[in-house]
């Protein structure tokens, strides 16, 4: 049995060329779906689709409809890019420290975050506590593969429960299997801060071809 071949949209210089290229791609897709099924999974933008073909069984209807919708979204993104718009994909890593208890000083305090995508660019880091520290602020360190991403470290001021945001870093690029860890070096000298949440937002700068 022949396999389902990859369909690419060629580079185009105008919306009219994109429309023609889209028609050709759909014609090829329809021809392939009419002529065969596949006996292996199809990976479409990290979504697994099985039994891709025109419907002959109930679950096929769902698969084909998903494929159509996914293709439609890809084409809409392509049109937006041709018009100068961007549709970036984002990911995030979230850490919770001292949940319903005091935040503790320590190295490598939390389960590791394993980056699952290539081409990840750090956009910002946000953090807040539910119970504010007093006397001193909370200071934490975020590390990529053991190296701090910010030389001055991150500080939540004493007495503050506001969201703190950082947008400038010494390390901003991450890729598959990079490990992110958290160290805590200060937690307050009076009341100890509690319920510390840290969120790292990444922009995914690459995409897989259809």
C-alpha cells in the first residue's frame, strides 16, 4: 500500500498565487484521500490522526473533519502572513513553591521542567505570592541546564502581593530537552512568603511542515 505523501505549499509572492497554490494542494489531497487509507498514524502539528481517508466508518468522519479544519487553519495563517500578520505559538512553564505553606530556601527545589519544543524564545517571566514576605523580599533563580538565565536574579519585594514581570534576560533561547530548575535564596526575614507562583512564557519560533 502506498503511503500518504506530504503536501507542501510553495513560496508565493501574492495572494492570487497563494490561492492557486492552495487549489493545487487541495486537489492533491482529495486525490490521495480518494485512492487510499494509511495503516500508520499521521502526525499533523503534533496531533495524531489515524485512518485518514474519506469516511467509511464512524470514526473516520471525525478524523477527516479534523484534517479539514487543521488545513483550513494552516491556510488562514498563511494568508495572514502574506498580509504581514503573525500568528505565533506560545508555551509556558509554571512552578508552584510553598503551596499552602512557607516558601523554603533551597537549591533545585521543584520538579524539573523539560522543554518539549525546538526554537523556544523566552518572552517574559511573571511571579507573585499570596502571602507577602516581610523584612526582606523573596529571591529566586531560574536556571537553564544549571546556568542562571538572569545574573541579578528575581526578587519579589517585601510586603508585595502584586504580579512582578521581567522581560530582559541573559539567556532567552531554549530547545528540546533543555531543563529548567528553580533555586530559592531568600524568603523573608519576618513573615515568610507563601504560595509563590512563577510562570515563564515562551514563543515557539519554528513550525513543522504539513
